[in-house]
């Protein structure tokens, strides 16, 4: 059986913090795109084809920002300003591939984010969809793991599909403590 670390409920990022992180990172990405377009207009002929190339490459820039920076110790601007970090189920920095999967999911399902963030308060870990896919959680920077729990698999119906996720069975640990 695989086990995962878990933190105190108050150490996990709630809906307000998640929204702040998403908005700050979104502003950084939009600001970078606008800066790039302005620089391109100032220093070269800004034909319609050049603008389309920049806009077409923008998702790649977004995934590069959201992927490697999430996996790094530094984190994105949103994480730096809010005082949170991204960790995997072992309580460590996530692997680069997990961050890329998470970044791609954020990019593809970004419009669904507001609904997902507001529903993130349902579970102990307050994970949202892209965290569940990448098996990551967002916690305060100084948070220390509270313990270990068995990883359990469950099915969830999202976007007209059945998804299989794994998460720590924290409630089983609490039930054992209460005996």
C-alpha cells in the first residue's frame, strides 16, 4: 500500500488563496504577452502574421511558466506573494513532469477554474481538478506534515467523464484517532 503525507486542514490553500494565486499568475502572463507585443511593435514591423505567431506560441510560454516554476523551489509570482508552495503527496517539491501536467491542465481548463476553486473547500486537502490529476497539493510555505495516510483510489464524474484519482485517506486516520 502506498502512503502519502498530509497537513493540517488550515495549512492547505482555500478558495480565496487559490483565486489570488490564479489571478496573480494570470496577470503576469498577460503582462508578459502585452510587453512582448509592444516590443515587437516598437522594434519591427508588426504584420498580422507576426502577431499570429506570437499568439500561437503563447500557450507554450504559459506551460513553461506554470510548469518548471511550480516544480522549482522559487515558485510562480502568485505563490511568492501569497506565501504558499506546491508539493506532491510525499510533501516534497513535485517532479517536473507533474508540474507540466498540472500546467497543461490549468491552461486547457482555465475557464472552468472559478467553479473548481469554489468547490475546492469540500475535501480535507482542498485540491482542485488539476491538483488531483498531478497528485499535488498547495500548502503554506512553513507547513509541516501532520502524518501519513494510505492512498486510496476513487472515481469522480467531471466534464462528462469518469476520472480515477488517488488521494490520502485522511478521514480514516481521524476515525482511528477518535476511537
